[in-house]
């Protein structure tokens, strides 16, 4: 399906033209038909030969510009209508300004009422105005809805226009701007909108951006037909399970859960106007939404927008800015997570930064500016991740990745040159490199390095001890190698250079075992103790164990507790012990 909005001055025949093209009535309200004046949006469609073409008919009267903008906001193409007998008019210019602000690039000009006047002069005037906008050169057709002259040619022009429209991404996250909400007896709440991209199926869950409430899609219709799925671009009607009257309204947005972030502050580049010419308070239109907005000039063509209502904006979104005199211009969103202006000169510095932001979303550029960011964050602001995650869902800018690897390698090398220092802990490295997640540290290691027990070591290192501590433990192992079950005295440990920190590191590395604050054993000594205890008649008493090992109660009691905790011994009901495993 293709979706095209109308645009043009009031009474230039937009609705009459759609009746003639489609055989359907775009004016839904009795008042509209009675007055011959479109007030709200209308929706009709025709067979396009290459697929249906749906139309969003918008009002042309200046009092209903807000409704007009809600109609053209999500739509990628326009049927611009100018009457041959009146030519270019004030609302023609305002509608064109809005389309230019939105960056609409595809359209057809229909010069209507050719039964009253030749169309050439009106066409020349309209084309001259249109070619100076984002629409550029467009095809035009003279047509009369009353006589039918030119209708066939117009249908052909619209079919050709549909072929030129870019394909949408069926796999994209859904962001459906709601343009109607109503109750159907026996079915409940139904909302309609133009699905620009993505796919919606019955059973899908969508999230209302304004409240984060989730709704299950009970039924999907497109062009008044129930469908198994709707793929953008398409006009859709969704029956939402559990939604109540008034819970959704025009301007709301239904999103794929977890794929967006609502924001009330955004930095943008203005179009068709200058920042200093804008009032400080105006209306902002995006999709079908209209919200009050404060404007603060930042640079020569950039502003900070502060909205009265948070919206699910994305980088690259086009918005229309309107004041009480009409459309003032437009803006393209550059950043939906801008920094605070909380210091002197922050706005001036920000102006320089924004000068380098492109109008079109740029994955590598967004990642470079952020350095490290979650994959979902980029997608939520409308940017496709340019690189795969480095660890978890974290993306790292390639230039920053190379810098971080060098810095980490240098930190490890400096630590290795200090014989009294233990290897670099992962958490210490994380803090030094200002990383948001410790899982990134192993992913930054250069070849030859590894993580053991939370420490960064060379892969050939026997443990995570500092060289001086390792040497002291090895000296203790040699001294006690043939001494059976021996508990080294504190003076012995101190004489070898084993400080409290060194002992703690050796315990973490598994080279020493701490039974009590002042009782430390070699890990091999514990194994020898189990062998001796296994040779006793089972079960045995604490006293028998103490005598067999030739030690004191101060040592044997915590030793047996240590062995029991590790499943190597078990205490019986009568308070004795037996060896359960070597």
C-alpha cells in the first residue's frame, strides 16, 4: 500500500477530487457534508494497479491547520491541489511551507476546476512555488472533478508517484502516530493511523508512549478489511484489548515496547527560519501530535526545544513550528538526549558541537559522540548500530576501543614492573578507564592477558599474586615441605615478608588457607591433614584429631570447621567427626 496526503487552500476541491478518484466520501462528519467544508481528517483509497493507494484528506481552512498537520505529519507523499480559477492562495503557501518543513520530497500537483478556467496559469504559479521547496520538480495534471476530465491522467500520475516512493523497513520497530480513536460496539476501542514502517499482527503488544501502558492488539484492519498483518507503509485500524474510552487520543504514539525513549528536551536545527526570529513559546507538530514548546536559540541555526509533553522523538525527525500567525518553519531533531546547560558558556560550547551534527541519522557519528552506549539506546533514538556489541549489549566506538586497549595494556605493564604490587583488579581498571560495565574490561585485553579471580594477569602466570608475595609463599612451601602438619607462626610469615595484605592475596589465590584471623596454613598442609585424619578409626573426637596432627585446640577446631564446610569431613550426632572425602 501507498499513502498520500492532500494539501491546498480551502474550497480548491480536495475532497471533491478524492470522491471522483475513489468513489468514496472523505468527509466523515455530517457538518462537513452540510457545510461543504472539511474540518477533520478523512480517509479513502483507490486501486492503484500496483497496489492500493490510500489518501489522507486534510482541511484547507486556516482555522484547522493543526488538523492538517496531523494528517500530513506521518505521510511520505502529497497530492497538492490548486484551483484553476483562484490560483495560488494563502493556505496554499502555508501548506507548502509545512510540507517543506517536514522535508516531503514526493508529490503530484492537481490543478482542479478546469471546467471553469484553463489550468496553465495556475499550474505555472504553483510549480514556481513548489520547485523552491523539498518537493522540487513535480508532475502536474489539470482535472475537473465535476466533468471527469483529467481523472485518468491523474490516476496514472499517482500510480507513477507510488512507484517512486522509497520502500519501508518491514522489520523496523513500530511507531504508530494515532490520528483517530473511537469505540466500536461489541469490540471496544479502535485507533487508526498511518504505519510508516514495521509490521503489526494480531497478538502483538504495543506500548503507549505517553503512559507506558501496554496493550495487546486484538485485531488489525487495513482499508476496512481484517488482515493477518499490516506492513508499513499502510493505513491501519487496531482494536486494542483492554483499552478504555478516552485512554488514547490523537497525537498519541503506539510503540514496540523497549524501542523508544520519550523526551521533553531536544536539540534541533531549524529550517526555513532563523532561531532569533522564532517566538520563545510556540506549538510543535510531529507525527499527529501537537504540543506547546519553548525555544532557546543555541547557534546560528540551532535551538533547544523544551516541550510541555514528552514525546517519543528520534534523531532525524522533522517537526513543524507554528505560532499564532501560522507556520513559522520547521526543524530537524539532532539530539534527543542533550546535555544540561548547567555552567557558564555551556550553550556556546554546545552550539559548536551541534554544527557538526548531520541532519540525517548517522550511526558511526552517533556512536563516536557517545563513545560507549547500549545497543538499544541507539535504536531507540532512531540509529542503527554500526558495530556489533563488544560485551553484553555495549557498543564501543572503534577509535575509543583502540585507545582503551592501549591504556589498559599500559596499566597492566606498569603494575607488572612493580614486584610488590598485585595484578591489576578488573574493577580498578574499570574505574580508571571510566567504563560503565566491568564486562567490558576482558573484551579490551590484548593477546597474552587474561582475567583470573577478578585480576588481570599474563596467561602464563601461575596465579594472581605479586611477584614478591609469590616468592615469599614459595619460600614458605620449601621450608615446610617435609614438616607434616605445621602451622607457621606470625613471626615466620613476617620474616618472609608476608604482610597482612600479602597473606590476604595468597588466600584469594588459593595458595594459603586462613582458618582464623591468626591461623594460616599452606593449602597443601590442609590436604596432608585430611590424609592423617582418614587414618584414624572413624569417627574420631576433636582430641584424637588434635593428638594425631600434633597441634593445639586453637588450630584443630577451626580446621575441622573448614573441612566440614567443604564437605571433606562430617560431624556425627554424638559430636565426633569422620572423613567423607579426600
